[in-house]
C-alpha cells in the first residue's frame, strides 16, 4: 500500500526480500548484532557524527546525552532569530562538551550539604577534585567570551558569500596555520614521528626519573604552548569561522540546524579533529569556489563538516583494518608450525584480494570490527558494537588475585602521569576507543580511552597477570624489545633512526614517571645456611625480642595515658604467678595462621623426654591475680578459684585485683621439677609504665630450664634500650624515671621470663641452632611444638610480636651479611627503628602485606623458597618513582581479536584452553589482547572504574 508509485521503496522491498533469505545464515555466523549492541552502536554513531558528541563511559550516560543532544538540535530548528540560533548553538555546544556527570554530582552534593547540617554522604574517591570552583569560574569566563564573540561576529562582520579576501577566508588561513603548528608540537612530544622516524628532540637513554625529567624539560614547555593553542586559541578561531558563515544569515533549515549544531559542539568536544575538518572544508571551498559543483551548491558548511568528519573517521578505520589484515597474513606466514596450511590461506587471500578488500570496506562503512576466524586469514564482517566491545560498565569485573594490590597502588600515580602526557600530546590523537599498553618489569598495563570532551577524558586501566606463562612471556619479551629499540638508544646513535618494529600492532609513544614498587628477588644461599650467621641469629633474636616488647609497652602506656589519667600511680603493683589454664582469646584469621593443628605435620615428633609439670597432672590449680591493694587479712592467707569447678560462681570484679596464693607447698612429682615463677615483689613507682600485660606472665618452663635460659638474657642491651626511650611526656624528669625503671629488678625478671619463653617457643624443644627450613617455617607463622606452644598461641598479640621479632632478626641477618657486622648498640637500634618505620617484613600471603602496599610503605621484604632451583630467596619491594614505557596499539587489531574471541567462545563454543587463537604471537600480541578482554572471556587481574583525566 505504501510502495505504490514510489520506485525507491519498491527497490528497497526487493533488496530486503533477498536479504531476509540470508538472515539465518548470517545469524549462524555471528554477523547479526544482538539488539542491545545494535541499539548502543546506533546511538554512538548518531551522537558522534550527527550530533557532535563523544561515546560515553557508561551506557546510562550515553542514553541521557543522546536525548539531550537530539533535543538541542530540534530546539535550534524552532528558534526564529538567526542571532539567537548562533548564541544557542555556541552556548549549548560548549556546555554539552563539559564533564556534566561530575558537575551534576558536585551540584547535588552541595545542595544536600546546604540543606542538611550534618555530614552528607561522601563523594566518590577523587570526585571532589574533578570539579572545583576555579574550574567553574574558568568555564564561565570561556562561555561568556564564546557567546560574546559569536554574537559580535555574526551580527557585525558576517558576509553573504565567501571569497579569498572575506573575513571567513582569513580565519580559514589562520586555522591552517594553527593546524600545522599543533601537529608539529604534538609529533615532537612522542618518540616516533608518524610511527616511523625517531624524534631527534626526544630524550635518549634516560633510565632514571631525574635524568629523564631534566632532558624532557624543553618538551614540557612546548607542551604548555600546545595546550594554550589547543584549549583557548583554536576553539575561538573555529567559532569565528562558523559565526561568519553565510548560511546562518538566511532562513535556516533542518540541514542548517543539524550541521551547525554538530559543528559548534565539535569545536569543544574534540578540538583537534574539529580543527582538521574545518581546515579541510575551508581549503576545499577556497579551491573550488568558482566551480559550480554539488558540494558548493547543495551543501552548507555544517553538512560539509559532517561529511568530512565521517570520511575522516572511516578513512582512519580503513587504514587500521588494512594494517590488521596484513598483520594477520604475516602472522600466519611466519608461524613455522602452521606454515603449510597458512600458505594455502595466504594464496587464497591474494587470489581473492578484491573480495577481501570488499570485506574491509564493508566493515569500515559499518564501523564494525574485521573478524579473523580463529585469528587465521579468513575474514568475516563482525557485527556492529559499541567501542567498548563488551556489555556492562568498564571496571565492574576482574579476576582478583594477590597481584591485584600492586595495580591498585600504582593507579593514582599513573593517572597523574597520564594526565601530563595526554595534555602535552605525547600519546598522539586522543580518540575514544584508543588502546595503549604500558610496561614495567613484570607488569603490563592496558589503557583504553572511553570518553573525550573539553579539557577532560575518561579512561579504563587494566592490569594483566604478573605470573607469566610461556605465551605471556614470549609476547612480553617482544614488548620489551619494541620499547628498548625506541627508548634505550645511546647518545651517539643516529639522529633520525627508523622504527625497526614498524608494522607491529604496538607503536612506542613515551615513558611516564610513576611512583610504584620495583621488585627485586635475591638468592640467599650462603647467608641463610651459614653456620656463623645462624649462631648469631639466636643471640640477635633475644635482643630484637627485648626491643620490640619494650617499645610495645612504651606505646601502650602512651595510648593509655591519652585515654584516661589514672590515679593508681601511687598504688602498688605486683607480679604474680600466671594463670595456668587461660582460655584462648578470640583470634582473627591472620592471627591464627599457625594455630592449625595441621601445621604441626611440618615438624618432627621427636620431643624432649621430660615433660613439664604444667602439661600433665592436676590442671585444676588455683589461679593467680594481681594485687592492687594490699589488704590481706593475715600473712599467707589465700583467696583462690578452682578452674573448671562448676560449683564456683562468677568471681566478683573486685576480687580479680586481689593477690591470691602467695605460695603452695611443693608437690612430689618424682623427677619432675616445679614450674618457674616470678616471686611476688613490688614494682618501683614508675615501672608500671613499661609493665607487660599480666596475662603474658609465663609458668610453662621448668625452673632449671628458665635459670639456664636466663643466662642468655642481654642485660646490658636491656638497660640501653630502656634509657633510649623517648616517651612519658607527662613525667617531669624523664632521664631519672628511665634510670629508675632500668634498675627495677622485678620488671627485669618479668621481661626475662616473657622474652625467654617466647625465644623457647620459636625454637622448639630441641633448642638447637636453627636450620634454613626451620627459619622459613617459623617466618611463615608455623611454630614447632614445645611446652610453651599453647601458652604463646593462646595470646595472639604476643604471638604476633614474637613473629615480628623473628622476621626482623632474619632481615637483620641478611643486612649484616650484605653490609657488614654491627659495631655497637646504637647501630643496632638504628636498624630496628628503620625496620619499624620504613619496612614491612612479612609474608606475601599476609593481609598486612597488602595493607602495607596500599599504605605505600617504602620497603617490603619476604622470605621464600624456590622448589625448582632448591634455593631460599629474598624478595624486596622498593617504592620509588620509576619510568613506565607506553605505546599505542592498533585499535582495530584489538577490536578484531576481541570480536573473534567473542565469536569463538559464544558462537563456535570452542573453549579449548590450548586453542590456536590464544597462542602467543609477537606480531599480534594475541595472548595479551585476550587477557585484556573483560571477564568472563578475558582475565585481567585488575580493572579500574572509569577514571577522570584533566587535559589542561
């Protein structure tokens, strides 16, 4: 009914009848797009090329921006005044090119804060820095100047037609000069010009950050000039060109509204591409002004800019897709394992090259990826999809593992470095959908531009796995070769050398100074297995235990002093016999790392024959408590509680502070000895400031064993550590207080018992010189069995302090072997203070290791064992500012391989882990590209939310 006498519709009807026949076949090949992908792709294409916008970082923002932009175009059509139309297009074009999502959130937050006096919900991380009042003032000034310029030029200087001497033509000449200057300033910021010739102005052989920054200082000044020309001069010059156009003088049509609304917005949304398009339109019009052509007769400047923009984008896509197709052919030909089958495919591609070109052209017209089946030279047209290639918001999924924390730590610094590089032009033309690859040591960083606007862009950063597989290693080695060929050139190298890896999907751009952890692994053979070092290890461990416990009590006392001012300083404190059967405290998962009974399988069952009295016999002895007030009715009287006796009710709180059981008659146990205890004696007046917690008192070792081990206690070191303390700000005469505490024998005996019991627990019943295997097990938190095992493990805080002392001692042993022996106590104190303040010494699997990385501890150390080489290794992470090498990837190569990954897993259902399409190929970086895909098809270990980057 609708096709009657309409030839175009009749012809379309015939074409669709033929097309519908092939739809099932196209669906089976995966060429037909899913409805959601088709809808988002269509919105992106219309928004970018029809409305002058940019692809957005999220689908919701894309939908909102599409509706607003379309409404702007429709509204401009109904404005009757020509001046009003120009002002409306200029103002809305500028506003829509800004980062409206952050502006809206900050505005909403400020309203909430003004309405509600209490603290409102916090901004997302970093959002408060995205949009400040200074930026707001800057944008208001720019908007006012742009509106004023467009109004004045359109009203007073607009001419009816363009000529070589007209104002618009003069502005066109200025734009040509600006384009050339900006292109030159951008190219000299990168290591290669056109990706082929090495830039003679780029720093050579700069391996350290200070040296690189010194050599790059001139380029940064040039980058500042480029920023001013790009963000301030060029937009106003293009607004002048558009405001002077004669098409805006007469009655405007739908084509004028569409074309000029897009043009006024592109001036701000993507200034570099808009400048190129404007120069092309201006040059073509000046060259063909006297020729009566369809271009000059039927099209206004806005539509010309629209068509030039589409042609520019499709030309870039065509060249990139053609490079990708050639790379696929070369990759198949150079693969020795498949050369026979690849030869046939290459010959077929050469014979049917016109059809291959048709496929490339068709993909280019649809802006869809060129899909190489199984990454072989068998090409299909991939279905149209958004530039992000994957559904969902970027950064919502990642294969989190232990290596993820290193990417979390480096991303803020990397974002700041990217901001400077992008603003200077070091990364080339910034277009949504561009991909970059960064490399440092074993880290690979994948960067994608999601959205671009005036003075901002959004990016997504992904981190690839650090544990390199054979495929990963092969491609990472090629990445290193490409970057070394570009950046590791000597000063005397040729001025303009050629990129030896031209044609690779990776083109080096620049290096970025980023604050991150460098990873060094050393073999500890000759250190950890040296008998002399192991003997010194035991004596050093006692000293480190003393130092850690004293400083722990010092900090504990200072914290308590801030919480409350006790009036018990004048009251007497006593040391008493400890509780024998103290119930275990609640332990966090990390505190209980060694409390599993299964861990005891790592240790020998050969223990001492004499079992201490405290582990057998009557375990219902009376508990001992601290006497806070001496109020016993008779000397020797006892107030006791039987542990485990149900007839005993709850002990009153006050009774917990009374002394109980001053002594027990000796019990004859044959050859067994009585347990060691500290006699009931009084502290000096200030010793309570450094007293250990009462529940840490030990009674699990026989008296003879304790007397024997007490001889090892370094009393001179104990005195030295006490006198070096800097605490007790409330005390008037601190040196005298410390002298009094140091001379308190009761406090010293308390420390002797706790320190030596911890020492005994760490070495077990044998108490022999430790072996490397023993050190590794204890370092990892697995203690040997001993009579003090339960006593220590039931006190998680003390257990962590003892483990910390053990780890510090190991690091001290490594440092002494590397740097030489320690001369005096002062030097030893300096070592321990450095460990405490600047180091985290622990295990990579600890949660505290991740916390230390995120807190950016300057140094981290861990001990490990390499079963393949049979050696013990030390791993040191050092936080410092280092250089990350960054290169630009062929965006169509990435989209094509991701399209094949989607087709192969979802349509062909080929999930073989050893399939050809994910095997390493240095030319295509195939394995790395698959890793960087969004889960579940890819497996990046880190993926950031869309990150905001300032471009000024």
